[in-house]
């Protein structure tokens, strides 16, 4: 897994070339909404894309993580089905639902049943490299989502410069990123991480939580400000020596949210040994998102290394899938 995290910028480079060479074209007819359907490592890209495109895309974008699509899905809906393996049963079900509703469909996958169905039905798709854990291939799926949205004329092509700049900056600062990640990992050993961030970058917190779950084999939870101030904050009433609070701060956060973070931090510090702030770096939202994802991916594998566990192992998920297949 460490090798895969280290290869993040190489994956971004390869993903850009895949997107440029893709023959996927814009659908005919109006697109009135977009649904990105996918789960786990294949689905988190949809959450990130939704946040990063919300100020530019002229139509609503919804992330679907279930077997069926929302009732509003129809022939004016662009459905992007993302399944790394191409065999995720929930995504396959949602894909077939999209076919029945005559939606405009594009798929992103490395193969499997999903691409077989695309070929049978002449549905456009983008093939990405296979054979790796889905959570380690976010770069491939996320970049393709941007290309699809651009080809459908729902966003501009400005994302490309941001990705290329991120590649250069991450490569140039990899040593310091790894050192920062290792230091943060040390602080989280023996603790349950509590991740707080601002609503516009919740996808980064979700990604971090998922990586802690799968790579570090630990439970944790996350919440976002300002919503957290309206409920969870009241739960901080006693000392919790087994918790570690990580606040993911973004340069672009709204000033009132920044004030809320500062007040919230002062309150929580009374109940936990330490509140750790992690600040984003980058010229825009996409660059800052890629920076945080890479840094926090490193944190998750360093925790696994310190705990002397296999970050790749997901036996319980395989057991669940096998049991479902037999039921």
C-alpha cells in the first residue's frame, strides 16, 4: 500500500493521459441533473467532484450509494457509474436502473460485468488500469469524472492545469509531506480519531475516515462545521483520553466558519489530550483537496506500519461479499 500511495502523482499523470485519449463524447439532448453512482474507493471520487464542481456546474449533482437511483432520474439525467472492479453489485443494480430509465450513461471501470454490459448496450465507458485495491486508485476515477463532466460541457477545462500543478507541487514536497504524515500518525496511535472539517471539503474527511478504516484497521468518525456546532458539540461534556481530534482546515473556508473552528477548538481542548490542526496547501480548491488526500493517505499507511498490520488486508469485506454471493 505504501508503494501505491507513493505512486499517487504517477497515477494522476496516467489518468490525465487516459482522459485526453478517451473517445467519450457529449450526449445529445439536455442534461438537467447528474447522478454519480459508486461505493467505497470507487464512490469517493463522486463526493469530491460534487464539492469541487458545485460553484461551476449549472445543474444539480447527486452522489448515489445504493442499489437504485432516485425517483427523479430519467432521460435527462447523466448517470456516471463508477466501479473499479466492474463487479460492485450495488453499482451494477443502479446501472441497470439507469438503463431502464433511458438515462444518459457513462461508466468508469477497469473491466468486469459493468464494461461487458456497456459493450453489449453500446454505452460509452472509460477503462482505467485494474489489479489494485480500489481505494488506492482514486486518482484514476476522480480525474475521469472531471473529463466526463467537461466533455458533457458541464464544467470548463480549468481542472487540468490544477491537476498538473498539483503533480509538480506534490512531487517537489514529497519528503516533507511524508514527514508530516508520519508525525501525525504517531499522535493517532492508540486513539480513536475524531475528524472535523468544514462542509465544503467534507469529502476529504470522508476519504480520511475510509482510509483509517481500511488501511489502519481502526474505527473513527467525522463531522463538519457548522453543522457540528448545532448538535455534536453538546456531546463534549467529559474527558476522553482515548480520542484524538483532527481538524482539517482549508485556506478557502468561510470566515465565520473559521471563527467557529477557533471557538470549537477551545471548547474541545478541555476534554482531550490534544487537538491537531492540519492545514491545506494549494492555489485553489482542487489543488488543496489533492494535497490533503495525499497527506492523509500517507497517515493511514504509517499508522498501519506502526501497528505492524497489513494495510492491504480486507478479509472481512471479502467475507461479506462471498456470503452475499451465496445468499
